[in-house]
């Protein structure tokens, strides 16, 4: 596990997350911990069940401080603690592949993270989503066919494969954001060209 993907002041926070039962880590941080491509500073914890009403109280006990959440309902609890955004999310979509077990908490597998990124790209993607998909594919952790197949299995009709492929090669509307790379940095233009090539080679369009 690439703990260097988490800044030192967030590592103790990460260790405390193991005290929340029934959750697994997903998103960019779960990916960065597995492939070590960039620094990630947010924690996204998913559960297949609606959030318990006492989750906020549990979080205050675990982190030993009063917490003022920005979102707090049965589907999402989001707050900042020690300068780090933590989100607990009710995520009703099925887990398709075995979770990656760690000494702290389970991680969503890299191919399935790619499927969640594909779903996001068709909706409200950030530059980090494109960067993550680039490293996943360029390093051979998954390919377009597997990503689309898993996304269809996971999201059914809520996932539009055609829209995903179209958005994958259109980064002009994606806002730039600072990304702290651990591996060699990549720019938007190179990412766009890479995806164009992979889509052309795949014959999916």
C-alpha cells in the first residue's frame, strides 16, 4: 500500500477510519493508495446501507472533537477534520469485485474504481478523474472494455457508455486544478490524445 499518497498529517486520520464498521474506501484516495500515482487528500467512505442517525456522534467520538458537517442526512455525511474532507456515503450500487483488505479498512479494487470514475465522467467529472483513468489504463490495471463492462454491470441503465467515451476525449470544459503527482506528471492535452488513441484502437466507436 502506497501510504506516501496520503500526506503525513492525514495518516493518523486514515488509521482512525478503521473504527467505522461497514464502510469501504473508494474514490481517488483508495486508488492512490493502491497505485501511488498522486497525492490524495480526501477520504470517501461508502456503505451499501443507509447511514445511521448516530454516525455524526460516532465521528465526534472517534476524532475526539466537535464536528460541524456541511452535509448530514441518511445518504451523506461530509465534514472537515484536521483540514481533511471526510465523506460517508450511502452507495446502493453493488460491489462487483472483491474488496482489497488492508490493516486499516477495505479498499474498492482498482478496476471497480475505474468503473466509478467512468460513471462520474459522464456526470460531473473533475480533472483528477481523467488523471486517475489515465494512470489506470496506461499502467495496465484495466482497459476500456473492462471499464465499460463493469460500469454497465454496476450502474445498469444509469450508465451511458457512448456519453462516457465522448466525454473521455473532451477536456475543454473540465476545470484545471492543482494535482500533486508522485509519478511523472501528465498534462490535459496528453491525456486527451491518449484516450483518443485508445478509443480508436478499441473500435468501440
